[in-house]
C-alpha cells in the first residue's frame, strides 16, 4: 500500500503534515477525510484512528495519530534535511519546546477563533455570544505577542536562522484565524515578515495549494440537519 | 589557527597563554552545572524531578514556590519570562516545557533506552501519547490547589476527566504494562503526575479503574520508595496544610495567574 496520510486540509495540523510531506518529496496516498461531512465517524476511519482525529498516518500495519508525532516520524524515516528537526541537542530542544508550548496556547485559540467567528454561526447556524468571541480574540492577541517575544524575537525563524517544524506548525495555525477574517498580521510587521519568509521557504505554490480549502471557508454551505446536531454536541467545548 | 609549523618557543608561549586564559575563565565563571527550577506542587515538575533523580543526573534543585509568588520575582523572570515551571538551565542554555526538558535530559545523559526508545515506531508512539496528553490530560486535569471552585464546574470537569480516562485506557494503555511498550517511558511519568494531582486533593481517579491502578503500582514499584516519598511528600501534604490553614496565601499576582489557569480548565 505504501504510506497513507488521512487528512482534511480544513484542519491546521493536517496542513502542516501535507506541506511537510510534499515539500520533502515524500511519496504518499492522500486519503481525504472531510470533517464537516462527518467522514471521521465512518467505521473504516475508526480502524485507522479510533480517536477519530486527523491527521492520521498508516504505513503498512503501523498507524499513528497526532501531527507532531507524524511530522517527527516522517522527518526521520524519509531523512528530511536537518533544519526541520536538527540533530544538535540544543537546537532540537528549541523545536521540541515550541511544539509542546503551542498545543494549549496558539493551537487552542486559533481553533476557537475560527469556530467562534465563522464555523459556529455560518456552518452550524449557532450564534456565539459576543463576549465569548471577544475573550477568544483577546487571548489570540496575547498568544501572538508571546510568539513574537518569546520565540521569534530577532531571529529569522521561530527557533533559529532556518525554517523548522515549529514554523510550519505555527504558520498553518495562524492561517486559521486569517481565514475567518481575524487581524493577525496586519498590525504585526515582525510577524508578517516572518510569514513571508516561511511562505518563501515552503514555496508559494505549495503554500497556496495547502490553504485553498480553508481560505474558502466562508463559502461553505450550512451543515445538513442530521450532522449539524451531532457536530454541535461534539464541539460544545470550543465555545469556552 | 592554521596548521603551519611554528618554532618551539612560540608554541610554548601559546600553550602557556591558553592555559592561563583557561584558568581565568574557570575562576571568573565557575561551571554551574545543570539547574532545574521546580515546584514539586506542579505535575510536570515532579515528572522532571523523578526522571533526573532516577537516572542519577546531577543537578542543582532551585525550588520556586508558586504559592509564595516566587515565579513572579524579578530574578525568576530572567530565567523564564512566562513565569512557569519547570525550567532547565544548562550553562547559558535555558529550556522550558517539561516534555522538551525530559527529551533533552534523555539524550544528553544517554539514559536507558526504554525512557525514550530510539526505535522509530516506539518513539513515535511516545510522541503520539505526548500530543494527546497535552490536549486531553494537561488541559483538563489541572486541579485548583487554592480556591474553591463552584460545584457545577467541578462536576463538569469530572465528566471531561472520565471521558479522557476512558480514551486513555482503551487507546493507550489497553492491556499493556505501560503506555508504550513493556517498560516505563517518559509518557508514563508525565501521565502519572497528572493523575496524582486529583488524588492528592481527595479525588482518587484510580478507584474503579483496576487497569490504571495496576499500572500505577508498576511505576511505584519501579521507582524506589525513597524517591517516591521525596517527589510526592509536598503534594500529598496539601490537604493537611489546607486544613491546618498553614498553606501560604498567594500574593495578588499569583492569584491572578492561578485564576486564569483555572478558567482555562473546562
């Protein structure tokens, strides 16, 4: 079968995996799992990942979930250039540090910003209290400040002078609130410059390709009623 | 320096100068060695502490009492502007995030393979667990050690905890002795300390979960009693301190920070 990657490019971590695999010429079969159509609830996908999350990887009999784990697996198995996940102990620790930090900070608020600003009202037809959205956007702002102050500082990339997995994971996260119409780069020239560097390093075409779906998120038709209820219940946690 | 040959007197002079400069360097900046900034009330701090001790990694313990607001001090802000623990300081190199610290220590001190196996698939499974852990355990199992939380929030949180533990047992632990493979790894330490936290404040998550209880027993057996006591003495004392009202009242900055953390726990 070869390597299979189960992805939905609506999802930030899926985009990071997609870009990484394509950029490094890793041969894989793309298995699209459309979350907004409930395709992650199928029995066949349950075989690949019982937690029903994307991204998921299947390499022969070996299955793997969690984007960071998948990125590290691909990086090592396909011997990606060192800068993505350096051999040097301290350089690598910087990448590990970012990949750990981002889970409960940037990732969390980018997901909630997208859902609260766009997907709940437009796709699920559920209005979100303005105070909730305001609090989420304030938190996003705080995270962006931390991204600049603690990680980027005066470096070209988040963990040094070259692009690494940290930058890929971060940029794909930030494109989420961008797609929802949030101001992310407009008042942050340092971050905007970093974005340009990351896009160049990845390749403009590949970057556009990976983000085509999410950038059209506002045109997604409302969910069909049966699915709407199921998704709404599963996603209530995103309204905090 | 080029490989050109030099006359003997010049070589002797150069060597003398090098030795002299080296001696100056050592006296001016004595090697600090590894420093770990920890508060043993914190789950990820205990994981790092246990790991370092169990593997005989020499370090200087720098205790940072969150309750006394020491993480907000000017000195500590130089170490970590995010005011969080654990932090590792290795010479000039400063590192935050417990999983990053554990991985760094594993590799630098070349600990036994089972902690962070070099086999690609096994190592990936540890990373897979750590990813899930960040979203489903770390963000849910934070237990407020200081203020009372409304009943409704406690009950809601317990529901999330139960759901997470169900997933944990079915997807990660299963019938295996440890989370990933046959021996203890970083993943087990990270999880253990998160589960000890609610236990310490009176909510025993191991009750009614025999597989999880057996797993805990295996880790306890693996770590000797003395290390277990040393790591858990502080947290297991917390209820008694709360009852005797000997727990310090956190300063306002710390209270604000704790309230923010609590508000993020679903």
